[in-house]
C-alpha cells in the first residue's frame, strides 16, 4: 500500500517537544512503502496519486501561488527495485537508474500537471521507497515601483484532519490528538485499532495509526508503550526496541499528512482486561538546506564501421552529464589517428560544449576521410571545470578499395574473312566490392562485329558490358567476335572502371592476312596430232586466293613420243632433253593469271600425257597437272 505525500513552499514546524502519556488497549502495525519529496522555494504541491496498477503511480504538481512557476524539472529515484519508464505531461528518459523528465517551461497559478511512473519491485516482502525531487526557477524579483506581493494565506489542512483508519467488524477505534486534543489545531493524530474481545492465551493483532496533521514534515517521531496490563507483546512490524518500562518504536520523519501504521501481535494470559499506555515524542528542527551535487562527464563515440576509400566516414561524439550538478565549460577533443583527416583538412578536433546541466547532452558530428586503406581506431576525450574528465569508447573504422585489372586476348593471326575472338578478363584484386563496374572496348577499324555476347551492347564507337558488382578476387570473362575483308591489323582496347576504383585498360590485336589459292591448267590446242606435226600446249596458273603467290616455278615433262620445239609466255623457258623449265614468276597477285605456251612436235604415234608441275614460296609441295594427246600416223 502507498501513502500520499506532497511538497510545497518550504516551511518549518514550530511545535514544542511534547511527551504525552496515554493508556490504550492493544494497537497494530502494517507494512509501509513511503514516498519522500524535497521542497524548494516555490509553493508547488507535489502529490502521489493512488496506485493506477500494480506497478504504476501518478504524480501531480499544483501551483498554489499567484504567480507563474518556471523551468520545472522532475527527477524520480527508487531505493529498491527498478524504474522502467515514465511519461505524462512530459516524456522521461532513464539515466543511471533514475527517471529524468523533460522540462516544463511554466506552471500557471492554480494549474495542475500530471506525470506517470512505472517500476518493478525487487521483492514483494521488501519495502520500496520512491523519492521525487522537483526543481524550478526562483520567483522573479518584483519591479521597484510595484508594492511587495502579500504573503500567501496559510493553506488550510484538508486530507490530514479527515483521516480514519479502516476498521473491520468486531474492532474498535479510539484516537488522541497531540498536543491540543483538537484535529484542526493539533500536530500528531494517534488511532488505536483493537479487537473488541480476544480469547485467553490466543495470539491476536492490534494497530497504532500515527498521522502527521501539519502541513510540513514532522521529525523524530517515537512511540513508547508502557504499563502493560495482562498484555504480552509477541512481535511487531516495524520491530520494537525494548525500553526500560516497555517498548519503543522509532518512526523517524512523517511527511505532511503521512500516516505510519504499527502492527502488533500479542497474547493475554488472564481473563479480564488487557491494556498498555502510550507516549509520543516528536521534534522539528529549523534547517537551512544546501543542495550538495556532483556533476559528471560521459563521452560516447560512434563511427560508421566500413567505407570505400573515396567516401567519408561519419563520426559522432556525444558528451553528457549523468551527475546531479552543472558541468561547466565542457570541451571535447579528438586527435584523429594518422591517415585520417576531417573534410576541411584537420587532424585534431576541438569543440566547446558549454555548460551541461544534470541529464543534458550535446552532440558533435563530423566527417573524416582516409589517405589509404586500413583499419583506423579512434578515441576522444572530454574535460570540464573542476578537473572533470572522460574518455570515450574506442571506435574502429575500416577503409577499403576495389582494384580492377583487365587483360585483353586475341589470336595472333587470322585469314581474311575468318572470325577472330577478342576476349577480356576483368578481375577485382582489391578488398572491397567494385560496384557499377563497366567494361568498354573499341571496335577495330575496318572490322565487322559479328557477336558481342549476352551482356554486351554495341554502340557507335565501341562495345559496353555492364558487369555490376564485382567481389574481391572475382573475375568475369567476356568476348566479342570480329572479321575483316581485307588484309589489315584489327586492334581493340579494353577499359574497365567502377565506383571508387581507378580505371585501367589493356590493348590486343590480330593480324589479318590473305591466302593464295592456285589453279593450274594445261590445254592442248590441237588433238589428235599427226606424226610430224606441231601442237601447242597452253599452261595457265590462276591465283584464286586472297593473297599474292611469289616465286612461281613451272616445269614441263614432254612424253617420249614428242619433242620440244619452242616456248613463250610469262617467263622464259629452257629445254633440257624432254624437260622444259620456265624461269620463276616473281609475284602473282590475288585473282591474277600467268600463262605459258609450249610447242611440241609429234615423233611417233601413241596416246601420250604432257605433265606440268608448279611450286612457289607459298606452295612448296608441287601442284601437278597432265594433258592427254593422241598422236597418230
């Protein structure tokens, strides 16, 4: 169960230290979870509401003054258990186990605002104390011409005077108000809640309810039970101390309108009456309150972990004050490791964060770039007045780079009209993915492109392959096909580039040559030939190919039935017996012809064959041809 408590403008109770004796029947005690608050110099009432759920409470602030209260800051702490979240009029954040609520700029006269808090108890059997502290700005100083504002009238007591303990059937309640006997003027209200009757020798429970009727804190409250008559105390909650004449309960401080309950278990040994007398002692002190605070510094560094060398990395330094006082003249320093500089060329970052109040933080964001690939570890520092220092966590940023390679390959030689494959192997030899990788190849002059592959795209001046993302050590292979109709050299140049990768290129070429194609023909002009007559053989060499043929040599073997007469034609012929050799024809271009004529005289009849043989630089194996002629008498 929770008790409501509130705080308003600081006042000091002026009661004396009475000690009143009271003989009362048996009283009892119950568990208590208390809420404490500090007070400040503004008359603001801070009130805990009833439990909205098992682990949730509301907290209300009310301005009881005739002027605005400004810059309200609420902070909640818990001595056992855990605060989980908060909200309501302003949002809250958890800082080192405490709830820090966002500032309320102004609270107008008579205005109320409400917050919520949620928590988890450490143990249901353990007391849980929640402390609320509300800070706000000082009251504005009135203008000299304005008369001083009248002091606010004393706030009448409300909930304190109407307190009544819950009473079950067969229970009786009596009360005493100290020191005046009147609730409206008294300071301490004591109720006794006892059974109407109990059985001899059996254990029973009774209670004391102790309530502070004042509108300020009551300090050093103690109850002393003496003069026990037929009453044996077994145990109590809270526990009692043994006193010379009885038992003492040290209740400590009671907040405004706060009630503390003492549960007592006892027995009566004899039939008749049972009773005990009770005295109460309390004291208030006039104190000047000085807040003792402890500022602190905390520095957290974050950095994007992985980058290409051509990119900039984002660094963020967050300096905060998790303490309870102001950290003054906060400065943040970050000396970057060698190889890193900011985008404006600095290696050392120094920033002034100014003053940080409790729970406040500031961020410093900047970008850095690296001069080479590698891992860079960075740590920053913060300092403030009074010797406050903080080191950030270490961050590691890796800069990587794709490195592209291209190799062009093509056959050394191709004949005219034959297709040549121009191929490119593109490899990423770096340690980062090469994105947007593009390979372009020039089209050989005078060549016809017959195929560019599935990924290729032919354009006016070249061929393009979109290779996309190329992982480290990955290779892609692409080709195009080309042919030429004339003797030439087909040259291609491959160039590859990707994001952040330096472009590279590699050329290759294919020599296109022709090939001679020789047709050897022998024809006799007259056939058959009468013995004694002369016939002419026409020898024709035609280059049907695409390249010249050189040093063409023609040799003729005349059959024995005939004899050499004469020879004419492209080159001079020389006869040695039955064999005629023509001088070499130096060159026969493609599609050209060379012709020789050989005159032969028939000597005797027969069906004979004239044999012709041709060799050249390109045809070292003889090309042979014969012509049949019928010789008769």
